[in-house]
């Protein structure tokens, strides 16, 4: 079988009747080229099935056209949605992704960020673990911008795009208070995360406004695994004075609560009203359908990618030239379904 020849930049230049330098400028966007010339080069490249070398391109432009995305768990549906959203947007900008999963472990976060630094990605999108890691200073030193999604870093290493977690926690608690609940529990991960801190703060704020002294034992934090959420829920429901309502502060906590209710044979909302964070499709399909806090995932992705693209293109995302990066806070939406009872109407 005759081996098919591989087209080169010289072949494209000859077919488009331009210099090899012009072909390089078209593909690397290193110098303005007329639209007619650009189109002639692209047409010639398409006819010849020409693919520019990524290595040569990165040496010319000092860019790799790749972006690192570091999240807690790629199997978590919330983060899976974030990955898919930013992938679609970056694809439109000619960028590809390198995805890393930390499992909420700071050492893995540091390892993967160092790996992305070594691979000279053009920028990173990170859902941080909350640990203060020296690698962020290294990224900044090497001019690799970082944008933080969903969670704030412990120090201002870059812009953050997040849900208004205080208002979300407040809205969920207020919704239950309006239905006559006063013993409301909240279950979340450790409070090193800004998401947990904000949601718990909103919970306490709503209770205080209702002249209810928060019971610290009803604000429960566990580790990030479903089994821990299950055990935390079982302990809450085994109390002599169990809560009449519970807020699960993320998807893993929701799974733990559902498992605990099933294990105990408790009925929702008859025996426990329940609000979940992260409105995933299955929440509307269970019996009863679960009331949930829905994040503006598409808008989070769009804002994060816009900020990262601006930084990668040399536009400062700092305020007044200082390390005072913007925090973009987006509203959440409470989706009302059938998992929250009015106490005076409960069966």
C-alpha cells in the first residue's frame, strides 16, 4: 500500500500563492492578514488536509492552546456540568482541556497544578479545596492566570465566579420557616470551603431574623463522602428532639440524606421536610420530587471563561492594578417541588 504523503506548510503556501510566513501568521494569529488572504490559506489547508504542528505552534506563539480544569470530583454531576459547560465555550475559542480531579485532597490539588504548570497550559480554572497552596504563587510568577469556579481561594490569586451562597442558604431556610418549621438542620462539608461557609451563614441569618436562636448541634459538618452524610443524617434523626426539616448543602449530602431516610423507612415530607442543593434531573423524578436550590451553571461557566480568556489575552483582571481580583456572585433559584410540608398541614 502506498504511503500517503503529509502536507507541509510549504505545500499550503504554494497552493495559496503566499509565503510560508503568511501561512504561519494565519494559523498563529501573530500578524494581521487580509480576509481574502486568510480565506485562501484556510481553503488550501482544507484541500490538502493540513494540520499545523501543535509543538511548532506553541514555540512560535508561546501558547499551548490548552486550559487546565481542576475540580473536586469529575463524577459529581455539578462539576460534570461545569466541565461540559467550559469545554463547549473553550472549544469555540480553539482551546482544549486537561481535566484533573482532586478528591478534595490538597496534596492532589498541588500535584495537578504543578503538572499543569509543567505542561505550560495557558490558564487554569479551579474549584479549590480551600487549602493555601504555594503553587498558586508559582502560577502567577509564570504568568499563568487562574480563575476560580464555585469556591473562593484562601488568598486572592485570581477572579472568582460563584453562587451567592449566603442568599441561597437564607432562601432555603426562610422557605422552611414560612412553613412553620423551627427545628431546621443543615448538613454540609467542612467549613474551610467558601460554599459551606456562605450557606451556613445564610441559614443562621434567616433563623436570627425569625428570633430563633440557632442550635449549633443542628448545623452538622462531615467529610465529603456519601457514607459520612448518611451517618450524619442518622445521628440527627435519632435525637430525642429531631429536626422537622433538613437542608443538604450539596449533592453528596443529598445522597446521604436520601439513603438515611430509606434505611429508617422515614417518609418525606410527612416525617421530614427536605431541601437539596444542586438541582439535578433526578431530583424531579423521585417520590416526592425534591425542592432544590438551582445554580446558574451556564452563567457561571460563561463568566469564568470570559475572565480567563481576557487574562490569557493579556487583559488585566485586577482592580486598580492591585491584587484585588473581582468576585462575580450570581443568584441561585429555589425550585419548589413536593418535599417540604406545612407543619400545620402535615399528616
